C-alpha cells in the first residue's frame, strides 16, 4: 500500500465515499457527515444505497438543526446519485 494508492482509493474520482461539511459564519467547520455509496442488494436489483458512516456536530452548535440540515442535504444527494428510495436504519 502506497500513499498514491491510498489517495486514489480514498479521495480519487472513483472513491466510494464522500462527505458534507457545515460551516459557521466565519467559514469554520462545525459539523460533518461522511457517507459511502454501496449496493448491498444487487441480487434484488434495488440499486445503490447510501450509508452514513459518521455524523458529528461540535458541542457548541448542537441542538441548532446542523445535523438535521446535513442529513437533509444527504437526502438530496441520494436523489441525485442513486435510485428513488431513501431509507434510514439504526
């Protein structure tokens, strides 16, 4: 494993994960959501699935709708990148 391989796999055009970042008025990051796109149900032809890998909001900014806004944006991404279904599982 080399740095070039890691950079290509994790951050290249074919990476299977991505992220969203929320920033404050000073353009400082206050929240993040990392997600991956996979197709666990290929045998049933359900199409791609988006999985939330990490959701974090700085403690000073919690209970202000930041996490909810990140998840809503992810729902928009899901519609853009995957099929017509968006499901949550805990």
